[in-house]
C-alpha cells in the first residue's frame, strides 16, 4: 500500500490511470514473487518435518533418485513455503549392511519421520528384527518391481512400495513368450545384497508360463557386482554355462543397470548376441536405456524389453525434464549427454511429494500411524501418473512399451496392458488387437529382421542328436537295420526313416542327427528317451496314453488301430434253396405283378376272345407267361401293349435268378475261421503278436487275455508257419502292420472283428522338448503336400495286388430291377384305366354283374334287405303324422 502511494505522489498519476496501467504489472510481479518463495510471510501455517533417504550414490539409478528427491523438496517449498521441511540423504553404496546402518542412523540420530530408499521388503523385515524402530516409521521403497511377501502386512504395516507389482511384469513376459511360441526359457536374476528376495520370482514365472505351454529350463542366480572381486570372470563363466545348453531364450528378470551392461558386453564378446539368440529385459533395465551411451546400446542390438509407459507429452513433465537435465548435468558433468530422467526418477519425486503432502495434512506433531495413513490416502496426479496406494503398493493403471533395441536407440513395437494385451504404439495409433502381429518386423540379434528364432539350438555347437531306432521290430518294411561290411557302417532304412527324412527337410533350420539302433522293446526305447539316454526315437512307435507320462510325441504320421487277423476257411454254401435267391420283397412284388397283369389281360380280352372265359383261365395265364408257355392268342392291341414290357421284365429277372442260384449252389465262400475276440477268449485259443511291442500288455490289461495264451512272434515271416501248425489261432497287429502282412500273404488270411482305434505312429521326444513342436509342424506339411501318400504307395507297391475275395451270395433285391418294374407298372396302370373306361360304357356288364350275384344268391339277399329298410321308413313316417 505504501509503494502504491509513493508511485501516485511521484508520478502525479491519476488513480484511474494507475488502476489500468500500473496495477496489473504490480500484481504480476507479486505472483512471480510468490512463486519464487518471497510470499512466505503471508503463509500462516508451515509444516515441520524431516524426510530421510537411503540410496546408492554410485549407481545411475541412485543418482537420478537423489536429484529428483532434492528437486521435489525445492518445488514443494516454492508452493507452500515449508522452510522447515528438510531432506536427509545417506549413501548405501549398494551394500545391504550399509542400508541397515544408514536407516538406523536416520531414525535414531537424525530423527526423520519417514524414509525413502531402495530397500526390499525382505531386507527391511530382517532389519526391523534388530531395530524395532523400523516397524514404526513409514518407509517408501523405490525398488522395482514390487514384491509383497505374505507376512509383510503384519511385520511391516508402514512399508509402502512405489512401483508396479511383480505380477504385471510376469504377465507381460508370459505374453511375449506365448506370442513367439517359445517352449523353454532361461531366467537370470541378480542375487542382490546376499538376499534371496527375488528367488520367488522363478516360481511365479514358472507357474504363469504353463498357461502358454512353456517352462523354465534353467535359471541362473547372478551375484551382485559389489559382492564379487572379479565380476568379468564370474559373468563369463556363467555365460559359458548358458551357452553349453540348448535353450537360446534368455530373460533378465532382475538386474542392476551396471550388471546388465557387463552381462551384454560379455555376451557380445562370446558371440551370444548373434542369430538364433533371444534376449528379453524387464522394466528395470529397459527404462534406463535413454540414460546409457552408444557403446551399451551397440552391445544390446536385437534385445526385446518392456518399459513403463507414462505421459511424456504433458507440460509438467517437459518442464521437469528440462530442469532435471540442467541439475543432473551440473552435478554429474561426465554424464551430461545422457541426463534424461527415467520413470524411477519420477517415482522418487512423487514419493517425496506424497510424504510432504501427508505431513501438511496434520497440525503440529504427527504420529507415524497418522503419517502412514495420510500417505496411503494419497490421491494426486504426479509425474509418474496418478499416485494412489492399495495394499501398500502403488496402484496405477500401468502399460508397458514393448521395445526392440536397434541402431543407436530402440523402436517401440507395441504397447502392452494387462486388460487389452498388445496394441499398436501411440505413434502408430492405439489399436488394441491382443497380439504383436502386423506391428512391423523384429530386429533380432545378428542383424536384419528375419524369421522369429525357434528359441533353441543344438547344444555344444555341432554335436548331432542321438536318435534311437528299433532294431528288433517284426516289420522290417518300416525300420530295417543292416550292417554294410563294404563301408563298415550300420545302415537304417524303411518307410518310417523315409518319412522322418522328409520331415527334417521341411524344418526351417539344419538338424544334425545320427540314427542309433536300439536292441530292446519299444517301451524300453521310450524309457531311454525319458532318461536322456537318447535325444529322440524314430520308428513305428505307437502313441499311447501311458507313454505320455514320460515323453512327448509328434503329430502322428500314420493312423493306426489294433486289428485281429485270422485264417480263411472255405465253406460250401448252404444257400441251396432257390427262395433265398431273391429277397422276400422281390418275391411278393413278382407274384402281385403276375396276378395283376393276368387279371388286366383277362379283363381286356374277355368278351371278344373266347379263350379267356372264367377266372381259372386268368390264373393259368398268369402262371404260363413266366415260362412263355401261354397258348391263348391275344386279339386286343391294348393287351399286347400291357404284356410286352412285362415279358421283358420276366426275361431279365429269370436270367438273374438262374445266375444267382447257380452261383450259390456251386461256388465256395471264404469266411474268417474266427469271427470275434470273444470266441478266442471263450475257447482259450492261443494268439500271436509282436513280442517287442505294446500289444502284449494291451492284450493282457485291456482285452483281458490270459498271459499264457499270448505267443510272442518276432518276424513277419514266422506268422504263416504259426497259423499252419496251430501255434496261434489269431494274430494281432497294428493297422499299418496288418496292411503289410495281408498284402504280402495274399491268400488264406483276413481281418476279423472290429478295429480298435489307437493313437497312430509318432516320433518320440523328451518332455518339454521344443523340437517336438517343430517336427509336428513339419509332419503336417509333409502330409498336406501329398509326399506321405507317395511314400505309402511305395510301401505297398511290393505287396500282392490280387487278393482272393469272398463271393457275395446274398439274395437279390428289388434295386437292380426297379426301372423295369416302374416301366411295366406304368403301362399296366394305363391299360387298366382304358379297360375300366371301356367296361363302364358297356351296359351288359351291369347285367352280367347282376346275373353273377343272383346265381350266388347275393342279389336276392341285397334286394330283401333294401325292401325291409324301405318299409321301416314308411311306418315311421305314418306314426309321425
């Protein structure tokens, strides 16, 4: 007010002019002074509080957090003039013991009311057992991701975590793995500070990977850099161990930036950043890629990762980023070029504000419980997003940018959220489609974008797979093992080997392998695959449910079923009775048509032809026309029209009757000697099968044959002799083997009973083998291309093509003669209509009917009944009158 009066007196300015020109300038100046903190004298209430911080001054993450927390205190002071809000920071040095001592120092000596730091829940819980004060002070952890032990709410009621929960990270990883269909992964995590806080992540990830049919084949527990004397040698030894294994998908779950830099530097030197390798990093590393130099990015070419997505276009963030870069560059000039703030700096800034706002809510002295409650009730828009806690964990609607490191930086491929899955990046337009398809190529390690890596390789470079083949199978057409003395080598040939070679050619990569003859049963060969004695097994191996407990099978390349084969017996036909030559339906139709045609001809010819007098003549005519023995001449053209097609029908039917009857009486019919399995079981008949196959236990456990009745036969050539000598009465084969046997021995054997459906022939692999999926896909390609059908034709080309088939002596039905009967019936129907019309015009027919009825006394009886009814009606009429 005094300043305004002085201006008016010195300038002799009118009050009205002063109001419009000078006063707005003074108000603007006052506003700037308030923003700069010059209005603190106007604030009646100022908070008094101390915030402690425990961070690692030597790490990039700690440096960002330190600068951000200092900026938060400064900004809060400008907005509220809280001169008595102080920030007490301690250096942890990345060591767990120093974290504990620094926390104790802040609580006991410096009397801070809340602590922000990079300590885990497990570390804090252990420290609280030594220093009980830690349980009674609000602690906000900046460690990412947030892990919540079950005991934390009771042991540490005031412990809050300023990061996304671990389950969100795991779900994003699982979606990436599931999209690329990797069946096995290797997990790496840093064992920080000597604690196993992160070991539970392996169990959590393993459980979630099952949803996408994947698993963790190996996990590596990397020590923290501060705990080892020679980090380079340690990392190199661990990478050598990883390289010796077949899996090529590596997920860095938890790691400091410093360890990740060394890890990828060594991986690049050891040629583990080349083709077929896959590396995935989480938010802890991906969110700091903007803060590293080009040499680090060059070592990470082709890496996939996900980083927290936040609003980078808001004005508040842009102003903060500019100020942060200036302050960070002045504090750490050697890193000035890479001074962009990460999400972790934003969270440290927001955590400091959350505590300051919580302190401001209370007047005077505040308890830890009240302060913690105020922090938990926070709900404001911070730099990292909405700051709100639920179950002591930061609760935001998170989304991750899926990035691909390429060139001097990285490209954003998509945005992932737990609700919508993958969607196009914001710069391409937000389109939720749930997958990474059509979102551009992925630049994998090794150079230009190519087909997605399969995720595994042959271990130890060029060591081929040991693939077992059955050397003692009964059917050498499928797998034949011979020894070539000229080349001093074992040769493996056969239909199954040809199929497997065709399948391997369809793989998108080279698969070195060697076929190893296995001298044992099929079950024993499967067991060797289970026990890693063999890398796989190829043969005519049946896919069985009980085998799935130990191994995996590829897509079946041949369908299969259990077939019973028996000898054929020649049986003289018993169908000697001629009536069995035709079906009952045909016999009845023939008789009806005979009678109808005879009656129709009789009606047409009667009156004009004296040869057709009497019903007996009609019946005799119907019989004699079958043998063309009728002697009555026809005088009417209509009669000839009706009779001609019927005579043609008789000619055809009689010829068929003669042929069928002759065949049934003279030709023998081949029938199975045993009709069904029940007959074998009832008579305790011996049965044979391949002694090395699953059929032995299938007959005992499923079909309930007695073990003593099962004869083991180990060669296809031994079956005929076993049948001839009566050693077996039936033999059981899988369907492909049965086709080969019946094709080779063309006469004397046949299938009997139903075919019991089985799983088919497949290739055998260890449980969880990623090769099983690739082989299955290649098998389908061989089947769909028709190549498998050609191989099957080659398999059957050497077999007999002329098989003795049973003569069908079943009765003839109406179907072969249906057209003739329809033609003859139509003409006969036409003739009957014409005949009826003619008879209606002839009045003599009425007299004839009356004469016939009178002779039979029917007419007299009918007239008497009609006269009686007439008299009754007249009497009723008289009474009514």
